[in-house]
C-alpha cells in the first residue's frame, strides 16, 4: 500500500510526519540515539526486513537526519539529534497511555545514574507545556470556526 505524501501541506506536523512518521523510521532514529550505527546492528535489534531498513536509512540520509561514513556507519546529524525530545516524549506517552505493564526502559542521567523525567516547557517562562492553555494561530487554522470560551480546543 502506498502512503499518501504530506510534504506539500502547509502544516509543520504534516511535513514532519511525511519526513519521519513511518514507524520503522522513528525506531531507527531511536536506536541511532542509543548509539547504534551499523546496518547489521539496526537489523538485528529491530528485526526489520533488510529492504525496508535500507530504504529507511537511505531516506534518513537524504533528508539529513543521518550521515553515512566511508565504513558504512550511520550517524545522527544535528537535525537527527534534534529528534531526541520527540522520541523521549513518545516513549513517555507510550509508558503512560499505551502500556498496561511496567515500562522496560527508564531514563537516567549518564553521569550520576539519577532517574530523570524530562518535560517540555515554554522557553521564556519555563512553565510546563501541560500547564499552559495554548491555541494555534496561522494558515493551518484558517477556515476553521473560531470558538471562544472554556470549550475552545487547546493544543
């Protein structure tokens, strides 16, 4: 089944999903964040069909999330490392809303071994995103009815 391309949409979320929204792609990025760099190691860890993995790695190189070195190793670029908060947030969401057992992974600070639980915050005020009432403005919301009051949807 062919996937509908979303890159031509005006929405940044649609464009992001188009670039890295495939499940295998995000798992490759997760493993790259964990230090995996060799094709065989990705394949062994993920159990991905070789052709699928080859395609996803090539796509990630093409969009500058990974680079490929002369020895065939794959390494995250700055753009790729910038996906770390996305991967961590997805893990936390899955731990809370998808799993019905104890999560197999916890995040720790490397230097101290202290368990950490990262949160997203507003850059200026440092207020956690979960505590802010926000709305989207701009082209993607154009044409949608504007609602006011307590029932207004918040991102």
